[in-house]
């Protein structure tokens, strides 16, 4: 399961586990926080739950090459 790391995204603290190391986990958390910030600044939504889902959808779209 990997080591546990504490990360913070938009004021929320999460405990996550990873085999890829702390630097990798922090880099991913930073990318998520940046994307959420971009979407919030664009006025997409202010609600944290909706913003998290929109962020996940944009990453999924990029990962599948459907953008």
C-alpha cells in the first residue's frame, strides 16, 4: 500500500498512501490544486465539491485523449 503522506489542497488536509514517494505525491497534489485554482478563477464554480468533480473530469479527459 505504500507510505502515508499528508497533503493539503485548497485548505483541506488529506492522508494519502503511495509507493512512489513524497515528492511524487506532493507534485500530484500541486497539480490538482493548480487546476482547481484555474477553474475557480475562470468562474466555473465556487462550490468545493463541484470544483473537485470538474477538476477530476478535466484530468480524466486529458488522460483519455478526448480533449
